[in-house]
C-alpha cells in the first residue's frame, strides 16, 4: 500500500475505534438502543470502507506482480480467488 492509502485506512480505523469506544460507553449508560444501533452501523461502514481500500491495494499489487513477471498470472489469480471467497462467504 502506498502512503496515501495507509493514511486513509488508518484514519478510518482510528475513527472506528473511537466509535466503538463510544458505543461501549452508550451501552454502559443504558442509552437508547436505536442510537446505539445507528453508531454500530456507522462503525460497520468505516470498517467496510477500510476493507475495500485494503482489498483494492492487494488487487493492484497482484496485477502488478503478474504484469512484471514476479509471480505467474496463475499464482496471482489464486490470490484474487481467495479474496473473492472471503468476500462471498
């Protein structure tokens, strides 16, 4: 991953960490369940965005390795298939 991607991923994950801490506090304070649920959805969205960025980076790396001849296209396709399996299960 390049520096810009790392910064973006780290920002999303740190924000999510803050949201999770807030969610825990909300539960301890017995806050409205709907408010808690909305915060959980927001945290999930951040994790999803970070995951997409990591996935995109991996796919770009795999394609570049195959194009450069560092790895065979079959090896890189196996990596992509593994990613897709995880996404679809």
